[in-house]
């Protein structure tokens, strides 16, 4: 920002009697101080606005800890900045030990210690959830994670899919804490769906680090459901942002179902401008397209699996009941000493049932 621009904005601040200026990019501590001196109002950068919103939304113990951690991580570099600033004001430079330095070093140490403390507390909280996840993995329940830009309708959709009551509201970051619910799918064993925090353009890195446990919840899912707000004028950018984060979080190898939500509010032609596959157009509000979405979810579960022949000896036949709950039995033939089955198995289920696998015999020449 050149001096001319700074002056121009300063005039605007006076004209509209602004009480604060929010700048849509990252500012260093020095930049913030200089701009505040010029404009005589509070100056915040993009990260601070996002962190403020998160701080207002945090309800649970974990959410509050995560937000505090993100704020601390955002603050640390600014403290270094302020420290360098105070040195240069004293006419010192690198290697000069000014009186302000020790105080700041103490502040920084305090912040670092608090960071360490919060991280430990967070580990305790999230280990509880990790146990739940581990038990789901043992039970081989297929899992879906709803991800997408903030306000795209993820919470409204999980409520529709699972008859739950997650807070859904027309505001940014209504959801901070992950929620996992069971979903019943047609002709398929039950699966689980997780709703988590939404994404935004230029997500502060401190937030990503602080919300690691929450994001892992989605990272653990077998299949991602990318919820897009079809009615948003920024739809294309929002899709790019979310796709970028999917790569950044290392989820690029996971299957994705693209859900274009809010069809009820979007101009019809919009549907011709989207390219992603597999995709479903829905309205979480009216319920339109939900049955189709459930079918695509089943298809995706089935795409994770392959067909295998099993032989279950008589004394183990009671296990077929369990098998039938975990996957679809495609064919069943009683033999003299047990039952022959043809089933679709995911890699995880294959490990569990491999003792009954019929070894494929090499075809005769
Ligand atoms: N018209 C219309 N509005 C919808 C639809 N789905 C959700 N909404 C509205 O969009 C707003 C945001 O919905 P949420 O479900 O809270 O969105 P979210 O993706 O969970 O948002 P965050 O948790 O803030 O990231 C709410 O006002 C919903 O009522 C839909 O299909 N059609
Ligand atoms: Mg939500």
C-alpha cells in the first residue's frame, strides 16, 4: 500500500466515521502499528477477523482450546515484530539489548508455554474421539466426511441425512466441533457421516494447526462428500479453495462425491457449468435429490470393495449373520460341509474375513 492509498483510506475512515479497518491480507505487527498511527482507528488483518469469528462461535471446551491455540500461534510472529520495532525505535539494532527486550522475551516464553499446555490438553480431549474412530474401524463401518466452504450447507445436509439436530445457521463457521452420526442407506449396511468446520479462502495457518484433531476426523473417512453452494456467486473460487485444501491435507487419494447444494435457490443454468464427477444436485432445505445422494453413497461404498468367493465351514456358519450385517451377500450356496458365498468386500473387510477366502485356482491350460 503506497502513501497515496494510505491517505485515501484515511480520508474514507473520517468520512464514514469508521471504528476499525479490516485489511484482506496478512499484516505484520509493524504494519498494523503504522497503519493505526496513520488512521487513528483499530486495524485488523484477515486472520484476526477469522479468529475473532471463531472465538465467538467456540462453545465446547475443545473448541475454545483450539481457538486460543490459533490465536497464540497468530500472535507469536507479531510479538517478534513488535520487539524488533521497539529495538529500532531505541536506535539499536541486531545485537543491542534494550530494556524492552527482556520483558518481551518473557511474554514470548509465556505464550510458548501456554501453547505447549494447550496442545497437551487438546491431545487428551481428542484421544477420546480417536478411540471412537478406532472402534468404528474395527467394526468396519464405512465412513463419509462432509467437507466444503463455510456456509455451503454441510450441517443442514447432515441433519437431513441422519435426522439429527446439528446447529445450522446463515453465518460463517457456525460449526466448529465435529459431529458423527449414523446414516441408513438403501440396501446397504449402515454408515457414518461426520460434519466438521468449514473452509475459507486463505485459511490462517495457525487455525489449520490448531484444528488438527478436528480435521483428522474428516481425514479418517473412507469417502469425502464435498458440499458446494450452487447458489453462491463465488462458487467456482470456493470449489478451487476446497480442492486446494484437500490436496494440502493429503486427502487427494480419497474418493469424492460432489454435492451441489441449494438447487432450490440457484439459477437453473448453473447446473450446466459444473464439471466434477460423481455429482449430485440436492437441496438440503427441501430434501430434493437426497435419495439420489444416498444411492451414490452406496455406489461409492461398493466401489471401495471387490467381489470374493468365501467358504464358511458348518461349525462357523453362525458368523454368516455378522457378515451379512457388514456387507452385501451376493450369492449363497449350501454345500455338504458348509456354505459357499459370493460377497463384496472392502480392503478392511477382506482382512477380517480372509480365513474363509476360497483360493482362486489357476485356470487349466
Ligand atoms: N436455500 C437453501 N438454503 C440452504 C440449503 N442448505 C442450507 N441452506 C442455508 O445455508 C445456511 C448455511 O447452512 P449450514 O448448514 O449452517 O452451512 P455449513 O456448511 O454447515 O456452514 P458452517 O458450519 O458455517 O461452515 C443456512 O442458513 C441454511 O439454512 C439449501 O439447500 N437451500
Ligand atoms: Mg456447519
